[in-house]
């Protein structure tokens, strides 16, 4: 019906014209539709999105419990009677087993924990294992947590990171192509020390004890707001040693107005460490500071600055030759610095591996003999090897140094020991072991000797100056067998020295004058260890002097001379 009405209203020509118009109108509509809704054939933008590893690596943990055992159990003393450090060192080690079960969480600005940090070696040290998102599920056997945070990593850096051993949390906003990248790496895994490695734009405020890291590209909420506190001394479980070590903070700053301007800009890295703790005790100076400092600084080949907190000029002067060998620059008393110092890299704290020793299986994969060679070089000591009596044919006598003690564990009949040693064929020197008045001169004297003999104590630390293949003879007081080998026996062997020990009998110990022969002091020294370090120390370290059986000691000195026939 409608078709008939439409046909009557238009002529045949008009109907044809109207049909053409409708056809072109339809084409125009179709073309417009295709233009507006045409498909996008290029790469989809969503493919360029990256998922931040931050969501998957908020907290990574490393199982280092295998290292948490009696290796941390050591409190030697200094040879002139510095019993304070000796009194304290082991007290914390009795709690080492409990430390294994402690889990430390990362801090925020609102809540920080001074005991939360544990050491990390820097990025170049490859100290920890990369945990990619696919490997996070494998990190189940945990003891102490290890957190490392990475800021503004590019795609190339992310690819490179796959071949490194740095655990990373990455935040890449794609906005920082022209900005300096910052990285904060803090290791919570090691049982002996805490440390952080900060690279990029690092600003040190000495007067406030704060290290600031600008991170403008990040959201200052949640995990990004974390901060850390650390005491840069390598005996973290010893509360007595750590009591007066100054605490430092590492903080991220998100607003430009909160960042202090650089008063002094440095082009080399810096290492922050403390002169507090047991500094001043010869054994602890090497164990807690000098060996860890050697491990942390040697890779810089002198191009590093030392920022010392709890600055002690007498300590620095005593070891100035070693410090100058590690750094070409003047040491900075950072606590007094009002100015803001800016560095490209700051290492806060030192990493300690073993007591008076180096673990070659740990970064930077050095050795105890590397350290002793370094010490001989620092003091320009002439002898790298002890006398070889098989070649000398009796033209020279081997030199024997006897370390004397004035307070505890004295060698009461040292005069008779000297006479016996001379009869055996030694040229004998007697010296105090903690000669800090002129350490360089004392180091030369030790280096001139072939055998070093002494009762267990800090004075034996001077074996670091002995030439290779020399002999260390340790007189082991009653009850200290385990401690003596741990503190000096194994370190001596790792130094390339020959090691002999002389176990004291109860008849040679002054304890026989204080307790009956069948007392538990003689029959079960281990029971006193279980009562705690302070009670053990009081009896076996403080109250014990030695009067050796010279006839029984003589064969050991003969054997030492035989070891010099190599």
C-alpha cells in the first residue's frame, strides 16, 4: 500500500533520482562508520606495561643459619689486662642460638628497630642470591630476612640483573631517564654484622647521623616509606659492645624541599664505620674492624673515603699505616660535620666473616693470606717467609718471641722458659703483646721472628705480622681448648703458619691452689660454659695463671724448630 502511495507521488524520473541519492547516502554512512571505528593494527600499548617486582619481592629472606653456630663464640682480651672487652664479648654469643629464630621486619618512618639490620655486601660483591618472582616460592627455609630495594631500574639494567647476585625490588616509572638512579641494599642475613650499601644520589648528614636518598619518582606510601637504623660496628649480637656505638639512619626522601643541598660533593665512595665497641683491644681491632674494612675497601684501590663515627684519634693513629694503605684520603670525623656531604656510593657498616679470619667462600672471595700480605705490605715488613733451616746449615739461629702478660693468664716461670728455649737453639725475645706506643716498630720485631709463643690472649693477634711458614705456639689454659683453637689456631693455619698448642694440666694451673683436685672446675669445664659466659670467664680467664712444666714444653719447641726445616 505504501509503495503505491509513494509511486503516485513521484514521477519515474524522480523515483530514479531519489534511488541514486539514497545509494550514495548509504555509501557515505558506511565510509564514515569505517573511518570512526577502524581497527588499530599497531602494537597494543598494554604490551608495554611492566609489572613492578615490588609487589612480589616485598620481603625476601635468606637462610644463613648454617653460619650461626659457635664460630661467633669468642672473647679474647688484650695482653696488658684489658679485661673489659674480654669480659663482654662472649656473653652475647651464648644467645647466638636464640638469634636464629628471630625474624626482623622492614621499618617505616613511624617505626624503626635498631636491631633490624644485618649486613649486605655491595652490589659488586655478589653477596646474596637473585630471587626472581618465579623463585620466591623456593625461599622457604628462612632464618633472618634480607631486604634489598632497587629504585628506577631501566629495562637494560633489569636484563643485566639476571646475571648478578643482587636481590632486587624494582620500581620503574619510566619517568627517570634523565635522573640519577638510587639503590638501597641492606643485608639482614649475616650473624655478625649489619651493613647497607647505597648508590646514586647519597647525602650524608653527620650531625644528625642520617643518610638521605632522594626518590622523587616514588609514591611515599606503604613499602616505599621504609627506613633503616644501623650501628656500624661488626659485633651486632654483643649488647655490651654495641651499647655506645652511634646509631645511623638510612631514609628515603620524596619531596625536593626536604633534601638538603650538598655542601661538599665527593666523586669517590665512602665507608662509614665506628671506633666504639671493643676498639682498643688488639684482638677486636683486627677482628671487628681492620679485617672487615680490608674486605670492604680493597676493591676501591684507595679511591674511597672513610667516615668515622665515635672518632678516636689514638686508635686511628695506632693503625694509620693500614688505613692509609686502604684509602688515599684524609679520614673524616663525620659526627662533627655540620655540612651535608654528597657521595655517589656510601657503605654503612662493615661485614665481618669470622673471628680474626677471612672466609674465602664469601664475597669478595679473598683469603686470610691476602690479608696478611696486605699487612706486611702496609708496614713494609721485609720478611715474607720464615727461616728455612734445611738451607741455613746452622749459620743463623731461629728467633723466638715470647709474649708476656701482666694481669691474667700470666706465664709465671717465663724466665725458666727463656733459658730452656736458648738451650734448644733459639735466639729469644720477650715482649708485651699490646705494644700500641709504636705498632710499626713492634710489627718489625715480630716479623723478624720465626716462632711466636704465648698464653691464650689478645697478644697472639700479633701473629698477623709473622712471615709465612713461621710457627705459632699457643699455651692453652685449662678449660679453654675449644676457644683457643677457634680464636687463634684456625686463623693461624689459614695465614699459612704452622700451629702447635700446649695444653695445660691442672698441676700447671693456678686453679689447683683454689679448688680441690676432684672439683668440677677440673672434671667438667663445660658445665661452667652452660652457666653463662661471665661465670666461665671469671674462673678460667681471670683467676688462672700458668706455671708450665719446662721439661714437658721442651719437646714442643724442638718440634717447632723441626717445622722450620721445610
